[in-house]
């Protein structure tokens, strides 16, 4: 069965309209368009009822991620109680109107599935909520773990996706998931410090990959480390407890702020914001990440990985996990005599590359996209965690 898809007019997935053609119904998310559609379906009495509900009961849960993101990225503005409160209230009113509109649309068209970009931020969070409440088929979309790929999953993204976590899925099979090859390119991550020279690196070090603190990987999937200041504090404390180790940090180039001005220097905690990420991985004895794709890239480059948060590659025998200081110490103490299971590593990477990820970009979608979307819905059967 070829499904018809409902999606929003979010810019990053605009190309899906062209690729799907008549199979895609894109919703303009402006509040005015929400009121117009409600009026066309329920008349002015429906509009007054919807506006009254939105004003009495704004959908704050749907926009909480947006407000958190604003506060993290622009703390001086949105950390202000008045500005942050007003912004959050206005967005929550818009979200409740959109929720009512999408409920009408999906209720009237029970066969339509939802195509959702990320789903953690407004307005996509509203489509995710309505589609799941009405038990509609959903696919969540985001950039894939390797260049030229998309992650398209019926359950969620990253730590919430359907990638099997049980090592038996990869090991108790005669199938070679890597037989069709493994990725041969990594993301070309820019440097954070423009124009600066790379810092010289020690002969032995542990590479620490910082992430964007406002990203869903941190806000939703990192229960221990809540921001990069805390991450730095834990690495600094680990350096004090492990005098034989040196840690090299690279902050994420996509986040405009830096922790460096706020922290005291440490002789064995080095910032390398101008260095190339691949070089940092290849030169490291191990890599520490919360749950970044840097962890998968490090596995591809045959490095030991320690993760501190929830990740889809959190698999026994593949990575070391640390959920607190004691866990981090235990992982660091194993580095000299532990390495990932070679077959498990190859099988997981092969399954991701050849079975799970869709070979496409937002602006370069395959001609058989509709069929691929239908195929991705079958991943529900692989929720073997």
C-alpha cells in the first residue's frame, strides 16, 4: 500500500513535497491559516471555541523545547522572566490552535500518515502529539549518522529510534550486515575557532566531543550531563582522579557560545577547537561522548568509546557506558585492556549503513521515496532492545 502523508511546511523538509507529489499534503502552520481551516470546517462558532480554548489552556508542553532552546542560546534575552514568559505563552497559544486544526485534519482523513521532522520542537511537536494520540502511522526524519544519509524511523530519533540494542540481534545470525560495504566518509565538521591554528596534541590523550546543549540529544536523552559546563566539570574532576590521563576537548562548532571563558585552565584538560575532528579521533586512545554521532564515527575508526548519555549504539560489548562519576572512573580504568567486540562493531555499522539509514539528502531525495517511506514503517518489528 502506498500511503498518503501529512507534513508541515517546515523548511528543512520542503523537498519532500516535490518528491512525493500528490502523496504529500503540506500544512501551512501560521495561526491565521489554522483559524481559516477551523472556520471552513466548523464555522465561526468553531473559531471562537478554538480561540477560547487556546487562551484558557495554552499548549505549553508542545513549546517547552523551543523555550529551553532560546534560553540556552540567548540566555540574556530569554532568561528574562517577562520576555521568556511572553514568548512561551504566545507560542503555546499558537500550538493549541494548530493542535485543534491538525486533529480535525487527521480525524477526517483516517488513512493519512504523518511525516515529522525531529518532533521535539514546535510546530513539529504538535504534529507528533496529534498523530500519536490518534494512533496514526508516523515517520520521524532527521539527518543520518553518516554523510548523504537520512534517519527515518517510525518510533523516534537517536536514542528513541528502533535500532536494536540487543547484541544477539547482530551476533546470533549468519547474515553479514557489512557484506555490502561500510561508510567510507565521515562528516566534515568545521572548526569552532575560525582562523586559529590547531593546537599541538600530546602523544596519548582521550578525546572528548562536546555537543550542542540545546539539541534534543542533551535536552531529552542526557539524564546525567545537562550542559557543557557540567560536562567540563566532570572531565576536569576525572583528570584530577586520573593523573595518568590527558583529555582533549573540542566544542561543537554549531553552538555559538563557549565554556572556555568561564572555566579555569587545567594542565591535562586541553581545548582543541581549531583541530579537525577526524584527526582528534584517529590520534586518541579513546573517545568520550554523551551520545553524539562522533561515537559512531569513532567506532568506524576502530576506537574505544565511552558514552555518558542515552544512545542508539548503547550496546553491551560495543561501548563502555558511564551514568555517574563512579561509572566514568570504571570505564577509564578499563581503557588499557578493553576494546569493542570486532564482529559486533562491524555488524552494527553494517546494519546501520546497509539496512537502516536511507541514502539521501533533504535536497536530493530518491525517485522511489514513497516506497522507501513505506519500507521504513516496517522497522517497528525490529524494536528488540
